[in-house]
């Protein structure tokens, strides 16, 4: 990180930033792979809904693993 | 009893030089390209098992984070073309066949992002800071603010409602203007850039309204970050807040032919 950038500009990466990239972008393959493209698409949509529902807890200052919301 | 499959995280140029990666991460080299892989149990990552796992949020979060961590450690040493989550082949030969069949596209896509990283920039408008800052540049708002401060009773209420509406409209206008100014100046400091979907407050984890969610492919990081700092300095007194994420593997800059 260059030192002239104000430190408050750098933020913790949210799980949503991660999900939006890892599940929705990148090289997408069909063919010999074990899982269909449509399956991962479905997971992506589901995860976004799940993240919205746990966001309330995070706003209250509690870092929540998405899994915790289901326990 | 269980057979192994090959989880493919991404593709690098071969040979990539020394990589500081987790011990179970292996390179599968085929000609000028190498797949960044690890062996996974097909009990866990085979098609039927996997559909079940994909409903398990704990498993998902763990593996999404792992996918990104593996790629970030590779990214620290070399350019990597990221694959989507859960790209799993049954055999090493399948991985090699993919690398050789798509060699031209992969090589071209790698060349496009070589020596560059993806940086994410998000911008938000803070309503209170905007009301005290940017909104006061509007003469009508300044006047109404002064009037409202002097008014009493029912009139004070009506005028403060009118002021709120006016500030709200002005904030929306400022947000759009700031977003387009930010994007155009950040594009000048980057090789390429794309606008991603804005995240609603319940998803962004912030109360402020998001006005920009951009991803930029950057070769001169210090230059890009200087420009971002300059923009922050120019716009923060008016209520704009900026967030920087990355460097990311270039997820948003994988060429269309490789996007399924």
C-alpha cells in the first residue's frame, strides 16, 4: 500500500465482494467438470439472498460467518 | 475408497517461478500453461456430493475463502487467470486436455492481464455530511436552511420537510455526478474498468447509499492509488466516502470467450 493513501480508504473485503467475484466471474467452464455452470449460478443467487439476511446482524457490529446464521 | 478429483483455481504461464503456496497446491503443466490445482476427494467434490455441499453455508464460506486465498498467494508472485468457484475435474488428464484445447484463448487472456491487478473502488454518499457539506453549495438550500433555523411551530416543520426533500434530490444528483467523475478519472489511471452492480445497504453492510461499484485493471498501482487519494481529498468534504479493495485476481477482466 502506498503511504500517501489515507489508511481509512482501505477496507476489509466483505464476503459479498468475494462472492460477487469468486462465484460470478472468472473463467467459466463446461465439459469435463463435475459441477454444471447452472448449479454454481443457483448457489450464487442463493448466497446473495442469505447475505442480505445476515447483514442486519453485521450492522450491529457482530462479524457473522454466513454459516452461523443457519445454526 | 474415494477417488481424487482436481480442483482448478486458476491458470498461470509456465513455468511461473517459485510460488509461495499452500503445501497441497500443485501445478499441472501443459505446454506454455500451468493449472493451479489441488487434489480433492470426489466424495466431497463429485457431482452428487457437491450439490449437497452447495446448500451448506459453512462449507461454502470456508471454500470460497480458500479459493480466494490460494489465488491471492499465487497473485503475489505472478499473473493468474482465476477460474470460477468449484471448477473440479475428475482426472489430471482432463485438466491437461482443457489447458491444451483452450491454449490460444488462455494465452491471449493471460497476456491481456499480465503484470496487472484488479482493484475495486466503491463510493458512498454520507447523508449527514452531504447535508452539511455538498448541499450547502446550492443557494436555494442555503437560504432555506437559514429560514428553517428561524421559523417556529408548524411552519418550521413544513420548511424542514421541504428542506429534507430538496437536500435529498440534490444528494441524488451529486451522487450520479460524483460517480461519473470518479469512474472517468479512475479509467484514465487504469488500463480498463467496469461498473459492477451497486450493492443495496443491506448487502454492502453500510447505511450510506452506494453510488459507485467499479473494478479496474491496473498496471501502475501507486499512480492509481494517488489518483484515488486525490479524488477522496476533493470530494470528501461534500460527503463522499471511498473504499478500495484488492488487489484481486482479475476476475472481472477474463475475456468473454472464457466466460462459458
